C-alpha cells in the first residue's frame, strides 16, 4: 500500500501536539523509545515494545516502537494530519497508529515501500487510518486522541523526530508551515495548574464556539510554558474586552478587538521564555510558539 503522504501546506489551523525531543519537558510521556544524538539533534530511537492495540492487535507480539502520549488528550479538527521525520533500517514498512480516547480503540495505517538508511519527512492524512478489520470509520472532528505510535518489525531499526499532530491550514492562510513547533497551548481538556500551569481560569466558549479557552483572572492571564523555550515567533487567538496587552519577553503590545482575532507575535531576539503574559479582560486560545 502506498504511503498516504500529503503536503503540510501553510500554517495549521491548530497544532494539537508537537514533540521534537530537544528538551526533557514532556519526557514522562515518552512510552517507548530512547534518546540518541544525530547530527547535533536529539532524536528518538525505537525500543522493544508490545502492540498497544489490546483489542485487535496480536497479544504477546513484540515490535520496535516509538510511542508518545500527548496528554491531556486533544480533540481533533476536521482535517487531522501527522507530520514527522523517520529513518528505517532493516525494513521498508512502518505502521502509524493512534488511540481514540473517545471510542476506546486504535486506528492504524501500514506504509510500505519506504526508503531505508536516510532521514525522510512524511505528512500523513490521519482520516485514512482504520481499525485492523477496516471498521470504525475515519478519525473525526471533536474526537479525542491519546497515544501516537510508530511500529516496525522487531528485528528492524527505527528513528523518529519532529512529531507534529495538527489540523490542516484553512483556505487563504499564507504563513508557511513552521520550521519547528516549540509550544502549543489550547485549553479544551486538562486542568489549569496541572496540564496548563499559569494564572488564568479555563472557561467554556460562548456558542456557537465549542470547547474551552483561558480567561484572565483579576486582569492577569499568564501562560506558563512548562519550562524555558527559545524566544521565537508566535500566534494566538484572543478576545479583548476593552483594552488588553500581551507581553512576550521584553516586548509589550496592545490588543484591541471585541471579537476573536488572531495575533502574530514579532520575532524575538535570541534567548528563552518561561511564560507569556496578557493583561486586561482578555481571553486567549490556540497559543502557538514556533520557528518560522
């Protein structure tokens, strides 16, 4: 079966999760694989693993796998895509698998005829994944997912890097797809202070919007980035009731608008950020830091 590769396109409508293994911030959610250095970058090499599909997988079977758990289970959009880099040795076949928290089962896609011995980039249309018997239908909007899994034959070798699960760009988007995704913050699932540290309240969107967003508490909205991140470019959706401000590093910018708008952060000087601060009666959603 030919690989279901598609173009990454322009800036995603939403980035659900990203992991490039360059920091240890999300290390507790690396369920299979180990770090290695490759050309100055940290990558994840597959290690021995079971098949996480306990319903339609083969009980007791062993695989070489990289498995990453994107806590707290993001809900998908209508056009889910999975971008990643891979290197294979000893096989030309790679299984991509994802777990649905909403439906409590796995979907998979077996990609064959892949090159070996070199790094390649891939972007998979996740609506093509199915259960092993073909049932279950496609991954759909608002469906929550969990583990992202990559499997090869146990005698083969696998390396994975630069995982980005996202929803495809909307029509008319002109900003190119990020070279590197550094942080993604959405507030639909998970708890303030645990999965989403900082100072704010998580509240439901007003209809017709769905799911949730972060709202300032006593005029302050501070999103903790869960560790130091490289200063970079960014984008956020915001709603400012009256006058609001955003502070990124040493730069403060006024926000205006009585309806949800997108704001693109200016490029920051080299350095690192630990948080992003908003002041005023503001709400934010889909916070994305990236390298252009």
